[in-house]
């Protein structure tokens, strides 16, 4: 075996834009098509908005105007404007910006001089305009390459900065901005910056009560007691409990939504449990205090340290370099303010006490079952292949942008799981194979999670028994056939997560895999079609003599073909809870009494089964209703 030559010619230096475009995951996480909240196009918008918010925080400009028309995004703030002589540099030279000077931007989100450079490099068109004291400076770029740069001209516009960009379709394929994701991003900015007003496509966003408004907006149903809202220097929290399992947190640092938590969230969880136990003078387990909690925390930190450029997890151990530890800062505030609140509001303390005692009773009732369930899960992982794991997980301590790509496919049957297993990326994609239909757990207690083998093993695979902090996969993808049985398994799995782990859905971790229904091909080209309309277009393109194959199940798709459907072009439909629908309402609709409305929903969302019954001139409503009754009787 000959030695590989390695010399100076193999060493290559990339300029800033080449590196960003070659390794976009280092700067914006995943690319995506806009169907998920953390897809790259929203990170681009956030990077631009962060600069507007930093201006607001420094006392310059109380309004931001945004328009999104198709692929084009325009963001205009009314701050001080970029110094005219540096307009080009701040968006095209790495490590250039004002935020290295902590006096100018004491507690900023962006500190490494990369944000808008990434937007510039990953946009097919990018324009920045700065207005300062009656003069306007403009620069225009294509994929990071400067095309036009005018000299300052006179203008009547107020001071501030305007950024216009089109995310590059070469990087973000078939993308689309979703209103719900944009709205969530803008609302978060307003919750964290009372006094700020954002206008987006004519809609006004603002908040009066900060994190309290956030909980009111995000909570499913009524809180068990009035939201506790506490504010201090560089910290704000909102706390209550709800009638559900798990812990639900929204954490922020300098306005950045840290979706994966971090040191501030960990300190907060610890401080709440300690303060409540000290108040009641009880030695409860921390989990009993926190089960059912819904809370938000926002802190301001000097020179925050995040685990990656996407800033989803805080790593700072101190609130400023060489200063007070994060643990003592948060702990001291919660220990004083929450204790004072509970003393002043004994009626709230009583409701909280009742909930904690209920949690304790349920935990003790489940303790023996949980121990046996853990043993069964360990034995199952040793003696069967239900879980084909990947190498990189969301809970990995190391800072690896691929963590956000970690995916668990939950499949039905050996054939489907076999195809996905053979074609997956073993670094970031895992497969869990279901055995038969899951139990309908609607209305049942958490005891069933431990007594039911399938649910116990799913919970163990995800590692979410004790909360979301240890979640091993960023995306949990339900992969079932597009027929009635597959739809019912999908609904049963959705019910499991909504009933016992709603934070999985609320935090945008649950998805449905979309796979093609047809393959249309001739000797020169193959087209995969996800709908009958796409099939018709493919036939027109390739000719009526083209071969047409209908995929009736995932198991019929070969591993070689599956690679295309779970790779870069993967189509995922996020499972989301809108602000107009509660978890209880969703569960009642999907898994409650069989109704004509639910039959219509399932029929409308089925593809293969509906086509089959229509071809045979059979009434699909009667067929599907009968099958639904059969599977419900089995469940």
C-alpha cells in the first residue's frame, strides 16, 4: 500500500465567505426549508435583529420595521446607524464590530463579529444601508461578494440601519418563511424588551409584562396559581405550575432564546427547588417540587459564552469575567424574592404545597414500577435491536454543530426500519422499531409509560424520564405508512408525547416524515412524487409511456432510494401546538370518541389509502371509519 503524498499543495486557505458557505452548520446550525423553528433562514433573520435589539438596549431606537415578501427580508431599525466608513467592513470582515468594546455594548447577544457576515455570505442578495445625521451609505453584495458601494448621499431619513437579504436557494432548498415561526421569534424579542415595538408585515408586536406575558401566551390551559413574576437587576423570572407532567422552561440570555438551556437554567432549577423546600421546611426530592412547573428566566451577562455560534446553550459559569458565579447570582435572587413572595401570598403557597404532595404520592406509587422498567429497558437494549443508535447526540457535552442534526426515526415493522437503517447517516440518525400498534394512552396516568414495554423503551431511548435536559435527539421523527393503520400509529405516538411529554412537542422536537407516494421514470430520468399533482406533472414531463410505481408502504422503498428521502432533501412536517389549541383539546379530538370531524381530518391527510379506495369506486368514508373502529377496539 503506497503512502499518500502530503505536501504544501494540499494546504488551502479559505476566505471568510468561502468558509461560511462550506461549513454553514458552524454558523447557523442546520440549513432546512423553514418548516422547523430552528432552521437556518430564521437564524439569518435573528442575526440581523440581534443588532437592532442591541441598539434598543443601549437606549437608541424603540421601533423595528420588518417586511417579508416571498424570499426577501427587510429589517429597518432606528438606532444610531453603522458608522458610514465601516458599512462594508461590518458585514464582510470577520472579527469586525463594536461589540468587542464592552463599554459600547455591555450585555450584547453578538460578541464575535460573525452574525451579519454569515447572513451576507449565505444570501444570494444582501444590502446594507446606514443613515447617520442626514447622510446615507449603501453597499450591495451577492453571496458575500461586494458588487456596489456608493459614496454617502444626503437623505431626510431618520438615523438607523436597513438590511435587505434573500437567503440563497443554493444553500436553503425550497425554503419558505412560516408565519408561526417568525411570530414566535418576534414575540420573544418583545417579551424580553418591554418598550420595544416591532412591526412585521403590518402586524404590531409589543409586551407590557415581559416574561409574564410569555407564560400567559404559551401555557396550555389555566395555571394552578397566579403567575409569580419577579424582576431584579439583570434578571427576570416568571413561575407557575400546571396540571401536566414534566418541566417546561423558556430561558434567555441577553435576549437570546437558549432553547437548550445552559448554566443559567440549571442554576434556576436548582434554586427553585431549594427555596421551596426551605420555605416549607421539607426534604422533598427536587423532582417533586418541579414536576408540572412552567417557568421562564432571562438574565443579562457580560461577555456571555455560548457552546456554538447558534447560541442555543449558555456555558458561562459567571455573570461577568471574574465576577459572581451564575449559580450564586441566580440562587441569591430566587432565594430572597421567591421566599418573600410565598410569605406574602399564603394562598399560592397552599396550592403549591398541594401540587408537590400530589407529585410525591405519584412518585412513590411509581417507584417500584420505575425500577423494574429501567431493568427491562437495559435488558431489551442488550438482547434485541429495537434501537439502532447513532454516534452524535443532542445531549453530548462537546460543542458540535451536528448535535442539532441528531434524529431518531420511530418506525413500524421490520421492513421499514430495515430500509431506513441501511440508508441512514450513522453519525446523526438513529432508528427505533415499533412492535405492533402502541397503546392508546389518552386519559391514562404516567404509570402506563413504565408498564407498557414499547413506551418504556421509547422513553429510555430518548432519555427523558427525568426531564428534557438529557434529551438525546433534536428531532424525533415518526415514520409510518400513508394508510389508515399508519395514520393511527402516528396519532397514538402523538398522543403519547402530548399526554406525558408535551415539552417535546412545544419545543419543536417532534416531526412527521414525508416520503414519496409515486416514482415516475423513463430510461433517462427518475422523478419522485409526494402527491398526485406531482405525479401528473411528472407524467407530462416524461411522457405517458413512463413507468409509474406506487409506494404503498415504507418497506417497499429500497435502501438505495431511501437515502434520497432522509438525506439533505428530507421532508419533515413539524407537529405543532398553536396558541389557539390546547393539549387537552388536541388529545380529545385525535384520540377521544370517534367523530365525523376526526374521520374527515384523517381522510384529508391520508394519501395512499384514499387513492386506493377511490380507484375501486368504494366510499372512502365508510372504509376508513370502519378501520378506525377496528383499530380503536384493538387499542
